[in-house]
C-alpha cells in the first residue's frame, strides 16, 4: 500500500482533469482551486456566447487554444500541488476516489450543481438547440442542420414577417416545427402566381420575394384570400412544394410559438445567422 503523499499528485491531476480546480482543492489549496475554476468558467462562457451569438460562424481557433492551454496548466499545477501536499495517512489509489476530504466533495458538488442549473435554466428560458428534421425550409435550412432558438426574444416583441420561428404544430402539439412567418394577426394573405400578397401588396422582402410559393391545402388555394386572426401567424416553408404549413393547418396561435430560430451552428460549413 502506498501513502497518500505518494498518491496525492496523481489523484490531484485526475481530479483537476475531471473538474478544473478540484485537484488543487484536494491538495489543500482551496483559493487556488477556486481561481482556476473561475478562469475556466469565464473562458467557457466566452466560448458559449461566441457560439450562440448570431453573426459568428464558429469559435475562433485562438479561443480553443487558450481553453486547452488553461486546462493543461490547471492539470500540471494540480499535480505540483499534490506533490507539496502534507498528507500522512496511508491510502491506495482506489480508496482515494472514495475517501475525499470534505472541501473536495463540497467543491465538486457546488461546481456540478451550478453547471447543471445554468444548463437547465438556459435551455428553459434563453436558448435551446434544435435539429431540423426535414427539407421544408431548404435552402435556408437543410435536413440535419442544428440551430439555436432564442426563447426570450418574443417576451419583448411579437414575431414579425420574415422571422423563422420554432413552434408546436397545431396538429401535433408534441411536434416542434420550424417555418417562416409571412403574415401576422390582422393581415390578409393571398398566394398568386407563385408570389405572396399581403394586404394587397406583393411581398418585397427577401428571401420571400424570390421564392415560388405553391397554391395548396385548404388555406392556400388559388384565388383564396386568407385573413389571419389576432395573436396568430401564417407560416410557410421556404421549400414550398415540400412543406406542410399554414396552407394545411391554418395560422399558428401565439401560445404555440417557442422562439426565433436565429443561427445555424452545425454543420460548421453552414454555420451563421439565419436570414
């Protein structure tokens, strides 16, 4: 059986690889561990912000390199702290993972709990990732694209014409759908000769202006003028011939809207703001 002093550097390194700063706390350097965790948390928040920010395509290489460098320094520092730790009682490597000192346990629990809460709250109230299931929004969105949906934006304003929104399907409330708003409550809409006419005026906003819309469904037939009820949105897919949208199930109630799909984050070559 080896002593804690012999095992401490290895355990400290392993713990800091699992959770930044945990190895330092294990070796008795609480403030040092908190400092490393704070630096890593700050960098991760910057990376997360860069990922969700609309106009950025991907995380800059320098930011990734910086993150890896800090993690490497954190691991080496934890190992050195473990070497200097004054640990006397005998304890083998296997037991080392079980018989952690109280500060180490508290630190690990707090960091994991905070991380979990941030993840849950951000998905519940701010930004949620979503995978596009089909090609009804091609070429704007393609099947398999992964996008961010902003859940807070419509707390301050209403969805507008041209917005790409995620919502619960009026037909299948458990199914999440992404389409483009082309008319809002109070508008009159007609699909004529492949073009959109809202309140009697041809739609001049891109990309809708360049899309050929097909007459189809019970609420999108030729010569049919649709009045959109208050607090509702008439939505269409950019790939009109392959889209199940408001032409078939009618305007989407405001209560069904989840948020605005504003950025593709995967695949990397398609990453960028949704327009």
